[in-house]
C-alpha cells in the first residue's frame, strides 16, 4: 500500500537538517549522560541505572501507549486518572484476598475499558480528542473516591510486590517488562501493516481513507493500547509501592507527554518512533536524577521540564520548516508527489 512520502527519507537535500532531526535527540542523551557521569561518578553504576529505570517504568509504559495515540494524530489526557483508577482496582481486589493474579488482570481490563470508552468518544461521537479525553479524565478522577473512603489502600498479600520489586541477576523485573514492551511496540510500528496504518492516519487521515485504511478502527485501537498501558503501569506501580492512591500525581501525565515529545515524536502526528520515546524517557529520567543530585526543589523542576518540552516543540517546528524548504527547493520536489510506503516519520528502525 502506498501513501505520503516519508519525511525522514529526504535524500541528499537538507541532509544536515535531516541528520539532526533524526539523531539529535540521541546525541543529546549521550552528552547528558557524560555530563552526569562527570558530575557524579556513581551515576553509571548498574545499580543506579536500574534503580532509575525501575522508578520510571510506570511512566515509560504509559508513554508507549501515548506514542501510538500521538503518532495517529490523537491525544490522551485521561491517562493519569485512568492509571489511578486501575491502581485502586488492583489494590482493592488484592487486599480483599481474592488473588493477586485476579487483581492484576482486573487492572488491565479496566484499562482496556477506559481505552475503549475514549475510542467511542473520539471515533464514534467525533469529539475532539483533547476535549474528549480531558472530560473522561475528570470523570475517572472522581471514580476512585466513590469506591473507597481512605485515599490510600495498603496491600499486604504475599507475592503482590514480586513484579515491582523482584529481580533476576540484578535486573529488576519491571525494567525487563519495560524493555519488552518497548521492543514489542517498536516491532508493531515498524514491521507490521498496522504500524504503517498508524503513520498514515497520523500523517494524512483523508489520504489514508482514500487508500483504504480503516482510519476509525486504527484510531480506536491506539486508544485501547493507551488504556492497556494505563492498566499495566498501574500494576507495576502498585506492586512497587504495595499501596495505591486514589488521587493522581499531577506530574504523571506531564511526564508521559514530555517523554514522547522530547524523544522527537511530533504532536501533529505521523512522525516519530518507539525508540524515540525510549530515548526521551531516558533523557527525562536522567534530567530528573541530575536535578535531584543538585537538590533542586520541585517548583524549579517543573520550570526546567516546561522549558525542555518548549525547546523540543520549537526544535521540531524548526527542523520541519527547514526540511520543507529544502524539499521545495531541491530535487526531491520533483518527486514529492510520488506516493511511497506509509511509514512517514519512523525515524529509522524502531
């Protein structure tokens, strides 16, 4: 199936700009790691790296789901509220003695239902994704408080903390799960027809529809994937902490979006890759660790993160404008109208 030209295959014209757009985020991560390693020699110790990754696993899992939604041209602001609800459900069922496995499965199912509900609002009712998921997020934020009176639910069941705190050969299970999900997500986006459809829908939904891509179904599935990621992240988080909180962390959804955007995935849709989100997550985690080492207060940390996302968005707009200008003035312009595979913006192997 053919679609729009891949903006990351711009040929020789604008080669420098294309290289910076493709791999600039990776170079930034390398520089950041070197700086932190110099500032704190213990930063690169495996134990410290695994601790950081384990702490950021819930955010990373949710960022995987958000990547699918954003690549398809959507947005999901209900993730933090959905995460809190899934966590409460898992803790409630586990603490009741029904079974740890049942609790985790229930959390995943609740996440899938949330994703399906968002898909219904966006695809069937055709409500703007920003408005739809913001509204569903408000609804979901209130549900946990109707289920429990105590905002914190402690879980003392045997085996509940195994996934979150267990390890094999020093590598936490949570980190292994995160890595596996990133690999699976990357394969789906880069090696399957569904992945091509996601890029096509995000790049140009009308053209995708003309080429026979089921735009509605593709969009709906991305929201279901996002819902599943809420449930999976809640399972890991409650297992790590052995409790759940009814109130959501206000920084959670911000961190999820920052991880995706800083990695280079465009909020306009159609451009990005799963490996980019992994790199974005690593940058965010490293920055957070560096700020903590410097004992920067939480208010200043919000300012820094805000500046990072503004910079990432500005960089995306700048490189896209330069790429567009070089294509318009270069030899690629003659062939720009020729359709190619619907892999716009994959950014190389995912």
